[in-house]
C-alpha cells in the first residue's frame, strides 16, 4: 500500500460562521467560502472541508453534534485509490482514498544550541505570533469495538502499529518511513466517536506561539501546552466549533523499518510528560489555571 497521509477531513457543524472564524484564526488558508461549503488548506494543500451538519450529501455522523464526518486518505497512485475507493470503518466512519493532492513542504525548525554543538549561530530564536499549520498529521478515534477497529485498519487497510496500549489504544502509521502515527484508536466500548484531529507545525516554538495567539483570540484550551512521551511530540489542544478538539503539535517521532514498537500500560505520565491545564494567559504569559478539566486520554 502506498499511503501518503491524511489528505483531507470533512466536518459537519451547526455554525458555519463560527467554524470559519476558528479555522482562519487557526492559521489555515481559505480556498472556498460558500454558504454550505467551506474549504481551508494547510501549507501543503491538505484540506479541511466544513459543511452544515444537516447537509443531505454528508456521510452519517458517528456521534451527536458537531463532528468529523469523513476522512480522506491520500495514496500515491490511481490504481490504489480505485481499489480502495470508499469504505466505512467498523465505527461507521466514512473514508475515501484519492491520489494525494498535497504538495511537498520542507519545513525548517529553529536549530538548537548545546555546549559543543552550536546549531544556531549569530541568530536569535524566534517568537511566533501565529501558527501556520503545515499539514494534517493524525486523526484519533474512539472505537466502539476496539478489536474490530484494530483489525480493520491493520489488516483490511494495511496500516502499521507503531506503539500500543494492549486492549486500550493503538498508534498506527500509514507509511514507513513516516510519522509515528497518522491514526490513533482508543477503546471506548459501545461509544464511537472522534477524540481529536491534529495539525503539524514546524517546531515547539510555533506550538507555543500559535497556542498563545489562539488564546489571545479568545479560543479555549482543552489541554496544553505539554509533551507526549509516546511519539515525543509537543502539543496544545483547543476546543472549537468543529466539534472534537483540534491539536497543534510538532517534533513527533519519525519511524523507519528499524523502529521497535513498544507495549505500554496506561498511566498519566505516558499521556503527558508534562502539561499546562487550561493553557497560557495571552496577557500575563502565565498559566491560566492549575486544575485539569479534561482527564481524557490523548496522544
Ligand atoms: Fe494527537
């Protein structure tokens, strides 16, 4: 299989205007704005498509309210796209496969300095005043039937396990070499749903600066900033009018054939090495609160 990653995501929402406002603030580029269809792009051409939640041609929702209605997976060639076509996973979520429309983007993270290893010479480290997401990185789903979802995505679709909480969660990548996960599936018996959708940024500085900018525009943090030990990524999750939280993240693991998957037992320090609950106040630049309201498993 020759997957390229998440090529697009389709949301069904109650308030198109609020969704438009959020995605503009999120740093995406609007390419289409019609009363019943918004299209925004990441830097590499990944698409976020927003439709009214009662649009008759939208695939059915797997949970109530605003949510993700379809995932568009990119593939390398037309034969693969034709063979895989359109599918419905055991959760009921629709997906389609198309020849990827994404463009190659080479991002340049800010180099770091360490004793004996000056990576950034005669140059200050930047402070970002907004994020510009490079690509759609991953989707995270709650599985009503975890074993069926794991089998579907590994055996029928052909994704590879990068790491796993046996019986509880599985991190899957769609290509090797590739990012640590393009899909993470979490066990939530009987209750299918969407945990979050994540956008890749160039480095931790853009995660921090982008997140503070979103807070400054009034958007509420779900959790972050912080860092995941599994996948190594820096993260910041926001509530939003598209439904599931959306995540800024950077610096996730890159896996080749030599990557060794591990099995983990659930514990809080594996979700986050550290995390700020409630986000950072854009004025004081201090944490807003010390109590974590979420308590939800994420990656
Ligand atoms: Fe994530």
